[in-house]
């Protein structure tokens, strides 16, 4: 259609490419669908001109390597590759979505866009400018390895941040606890680190690499409520059933614990000295654990003293018994020595 002279089709491709760039910037990011449609039209037009003129985007013809022709040939092919990249990126931004996970979708889009631009850049260098891509990739690989070794810890934190973001182990506002006991509410997270606001109103900066290596317990899921276990020892001189009823009454009198699900009392063990009792109750959030536990301990003290219930000494405690005291009296002394 265009004959042997490629000047006219090359000029036409350049005009289409420049017009596409102008429309690309005029439409802006707020109209992604219209932007993609326009980009497809311009790219299709440029490809059609290449096909009708018998021009390959992968190499320069001998007739194009003279005078102004080489400039038109190279610019036309660069614009074609650029519009190819923009068309692919437009499809990625519109159709690559994850329901209810915009952060992960945006991350995945950025990764694919980076790969597209890298591939197009290497294609332009190799096909349009005729530069050897192999040595360039090898040299770049050596540089990347050196940079990776120098920034090993930083890169580990960055990739750990990406993994944590994709896994959604926590979000801003969640209360998390690490295996080493560090805990707090997530107030900020980025690719490098995660910031926690501890119960002492201090900001703890944790590298993402540390979070990825340790076990993380999210205390805000499935809800904010948090279970507390409080173990105590009551003198074996009291009936276990009465001890259980007293502990349940103590939990029901509390104003700082959650009643749904209801608190529970477990009689764990009994021996000649004590009955070991475990109180299980939930609080509205991890931040209210201390106040709720303090209230329960205060209620235990008051109710045990009012009802004449004696607390037993801790296990493996030493008790001094006067010389010559009968064994029955010594056992009673060991039992009652922890009374309130």
C-alpha cells in the first residue's frame, strides 16, 4: 500500500504516537476506561500502519539507515513499544483487581507494571538501538548482587513487608503480640517496619523481618475481646463445690469483664493442702486486661474474707513449725498460714 518508501508510514506512526501521548495525559487517571480505549485505538492504528507498510518493529531495514530516515525509524519503533506497554498497563489497572483487598491489588499491579516497563525497555535497547542486551543483563546482575549484599537486611525487611501485606496478618488498629512478649496496637505499617503503640504509651518500631521470623498473635481477631486466665489456691479445708460457687459469684459481681460468653471456673487439682482453682473470663479489649484483673483480685480478697475462706500458700512453700508440735497441728498450720 505504501510502496518501498517507508518515509510516509514512519511519519504517520510518529504522529499517531505523539497524539496518543497527548491524549494519554489529557484524559488523566480519573478516566481509566476511556484512557484504555483511546490507547487501544492508537496502538491498533500504529500496528496497522506497520503491517500495511511491511515494517517490522523488531529490527531496522537497510533503507532506513540513512539521513533523517534513521531518526524517523527509531522514534516510530520506540513509540510503538511505548504504546504497547501503556496498553498492557491499562488492562492491568482495570481488570487486575482483588475483591475487598485494594492494597494487595495495588501491590500486584505495581509489580506487573514494573515487569512490563523492564521488558519494553530491554526490547527497545535490543531491537531498536541494536545494543547487546545479554552483556547488559549480566552487568546489571552483578550490580544487583552487590547492592543486594550491601542492603541485605533492608531488602529482607522490604520483602517481609510485602509478604505480611499479602497475607494480611494484621491491619492498622489491630492489637498484636509477638512470641517474645512484645505487644501493642498497630498504628503504622510500611514496607520497612511496623510501629506498635504499647500499653505504656510508647511507640515500638519493629522491622518487618523480625515480624516475619517470629510468631504473631493477632488479639483483635475475630474480635477485640480477650480471655484472661487467673490461677489461685484455696485451703483444702473448704468444700470444692462451695469454692466453685464463691468464685462464680465473684466473677458475676465484676463490672469490667464481658459476660457473654459467661465466665467459667475450673477446679484443676486438689491435695492435702489446697484446691487449685482457675478463673477464666474475657475482657472487651487487650488494653483493659490490667484493670479487669486488678478488680477480680480485689473481689477475691473481699469475698474470701467475708465468707471465711482461706487462701492456701503457694506450692513448694516453706513453713516453720515449732519443735514438738503434733503432725495434725503442723498440717493445720501449713493450711491456714495463707489465710487472709
